[in-house]
C-alpha cells in the first residue's frame, strides 16, 4: 500500500509515524506464514509504539516459523479523511499491507476510551463493523488488555476476547487458526469461532445469549452451543523468566511518550487497593529473578541503544530484591550513559538509598508517589494505607538530600467521599512544602498534585459502587484549588493538575456497560467520535446525546450504568468471565471498605482466600533468589566496537 499512502503523507501532520522501518521492527515472508496477525493499538503512534504488551506479542508471534505479526496504530483524523478520499485502506506500518488481508486483528485495549478508534480501523479496513456480518474472508478480531475483562460493550464488534496474560494464548489462537486453514476452513467462520471458544482464556460473545429483566438488569448469560463453556477463565503466565520479552525493543522514528527500554520486573499485585483493577486481575504476584532481570536489561540496552531503562510493574519497589536489583544495575552501568527509572513506587516501599541508586547514573528527577486519598479515613476505605507521617518523613529526607520537587497522585469521587476528604489534599500538600523548606533550608521546593476522577471497574470490590457525578467532582476540585491557595506563600509552590469529571463518567459507562452500550459507541463513532482519550477530541455532549438516544428506549440510561449502586444479587455483565477472584470475597471486601477496614498484603500474611491461586493453578512467586548480578565484561558494546583492533 505504500505507493498510494506516500502520496498522502506530505498533506498530513507527523507523517513519519506512518512510514515504519523502526529499529528492531520485522518484516517476514508473507507467503511462508500460515497465520498472519495485525496487532492494533487503537491510539496514536506516539502512545502505542512504546506499549509493552504489543511489543511482547510482536516478538512472540514473529519467533514462530508458521506465523508473522505486523503493527498498526490509529491514524489521525487528517489522514483518515485523505485515505477515504483516495480509497486507501487501513494498513500496517511494517510492510504497509492492508489490515483486511490478515487472518487475525489483535487489538490491545489499555483504556475503554479507545473503542471508537477500533471502529475507524475496521471501517477503513473494509471489515464489517459487526462480528455477525463477517465471513471466513475477514480477519478474526481478538480483543485483549485489561478492558477485555468486560468486553460486553464492544461485543458487537469483536469476535474473541482473550482474558489475562497474552504470551501463551496468542500461540494457542495461532494453532487453532492454522489447523482450521490446513483443513480447508471446514464449517466456515462459525466453526472457527466454536474452536476458539473451546480454547482456554478465549471468550466468543456471539456464542452467548443475554436476557434482561423488567428492571433492566441481566437475568442470564447462556451459551448457545454445548461446545461453549458457561464461564471463561483468564490465562496466567507462570515463570516469567521463561518469557524474557521484549528482547529487542522497538526504537521509534518519531517522538513517543516513552523513549526507553522497559523491563517488567514482576507481574501482579496483592496490596489489595480496592480501586485498582490492574492489581486485582493480574494476581498472583510473579517475580522475575534477579538474574533474569539483569539479562533482559543487558539485552534491551544492547539491542536498542536506549540510555534509560524503566523497571516496570504495578509497584516496582515491592520486588523482594529491589535493593539488589537497583544496586547491581547501577554498579553495572556506572560511568556509562545508561540510567534507571522506577516509574511506580509506594511511599511505604521507598527509601532514599533506593532513590540514590536509581539516580546514580542519570539525571535526578522529581519523586512521584500516589497516596490516592487526601484523608486517612478515605485511604482506609480504598485500602491504600499510606500514612501522612511516612510521606512527610520520606519527602523531608529527599529534600534534605538535594531533591527539589515531588509529585503526588490522588483521586476524587471515591466511594463514601465527602468534601473534607478532598480538602485534606491541600493540607497534605502544604505540609509537604513546609517540611521540604525546613529540611532543605530552601524556599524553592515544589509539590505538584495530580488528580483524576475515580472510575469503578469490573472485578474489583468497587464494581458495585455508584460513580460520582461530574458536577460533584468538579465542585470538589474547585474547592480544593481554593484551599491550596489559602496560604499564598505556600500555595505558589504547589502545582495542581486535574481532569474534569466528564470523561471519567463516560469511561465508567464503557467499563461497566453491557451489550446495549455497543449501540452508543457506534452512534458516537458515526457522529465523528475519534480519539476520545484526548481532551481536544472528546465530546461529552456527543456521548450524552448518543446514550439518551440508544439507551432510554431500552429502559436504561447513562445514569443507570454509572451513578447507581448495584446490589449483591444483581447479575453483572462480566460475571461469566472469571478473573480468578471469588465473587463473595469481592463483596465482603466491598463491605469492609464501607466500614473503613483495611486488609493486609497476602504476600507476607496468611491467605485471605480471594480464590486466585487455586483457580489459576499457581501461587505467589517471590524471592529472594540468593544470587547477585555479575559485572558485565562490556558495558557499552557500541563504544567497544569503535576501539582499534589489538595486535
């Protein structure tokens, strides 16, 4: 497709994002592959290219002799219009082949606000929007990512939702598609979908009927064929050391949001933050070994040339050997240009020694923590037991050691929240500045508070909670800004960044909606909805209008899906999709939240019977491994190659 595309590129913004050819990208022999995957990240190139999940699957699939994988990203509206005028279909950035020519279109949803972008890609590809209208000549659309744990709002548009970790399941899907093709495509597309439905971790929405009661709630979700399971359980990758991906990170040609090598040091979290879907659905904790991390960092740096390595997880400082990891890597790369970053840390797992190791070889940036709630009471409700004393002590020591800025993340709209809980954020920020000035002896220390609207998510204790209305969220944010500025001498050192409540409400609709919400998504898309995760493209009025038009004739509404409490016995749209967590355990934790009772981390305490370990056939996997990182003989292979030959 590139000759036709090339003529359009001088007419659009950032054309380099569409040309491909990035470092470590791959183009395999099309005719030699039995199964061909197009991997779509339904957002802009600058956001999608660094995505760790897509890069892992890209390498895993391309290592197979019988498969190939290429990447595609959402095109900006300027190029979309040009493509429609010129008849250029959706394409991959690797070989610029039409997306419609691939066997499988794998879509990774990091956020529900990417749903309209999927419809753009399907339409540009010439693939029917509705799964029911496709035949065996069209790609099988497979959705993955955290949003796939409730794919009901997009069930009209996807053929399969893959639940859980993707490393194994993409191989199984490839095997099923390959066998079906070798056999001459028996039974057409329906037989292929039936085979995929029998594959662990694969949910095929079209093979389930949903019925509703007079109150609007679901009464039953029923398989339509005896070969289809009543419930679908997530896939869990065990022994992360056996999956050291990505081995060769993609090196972008255009600017992206993260330009670093990223190494996942462990997966899962058992801290039990009740708002956190990622922590709940990725249980149990599985740590990568010290040696495995060292090998991945070395491989990534050598293959990419990146000068920063991000040590990723949901709470990276919680790795049982984080001190050994950071010291060992800092020792290895001391004196080089390679620096480390720890993007996700908790106050109670953080110390200044750790910060010094992270910043030893690189620029000393600001420190970032996420108390999430302003008051101790609300932090008990959400089970985020970060004490203000710990926070003040940590930032005081950091300011005394030369740090000059700290960023604090919070949420507004949490269950049981009152104005006073939010106003405590201002008090905390004031006390951080005062402690920083006292510890450092300087007046230029800064604190930034970043605030997002809370969205209840499936498979969490808050899945039954009413979402806070945007008007309430915005009112509390206004009061918070006024409280921050009550003391001008301190307030001038406090920055405040926040998102208004309207996008959060729509995210809530898409997160906890059922199949009836699909018509809302399609209507928004047909009325021009694109890139809804970007404030400059998002239209609250368009979403509200579409929801009223499509939902109210069915006896439900935007408010019914968002700002309403659910009862214990209500059938939730995702109840037939098993994240491993016992429903009764989640309900009990919800009741404990309402009573303000916290729960400990089960890594270090007796089991709380959440159900994950027995249902997934694994257990918490933590160190210590008892090993150390061996110094590298050649830290900078590029520099070594430039040295004159000896002898």
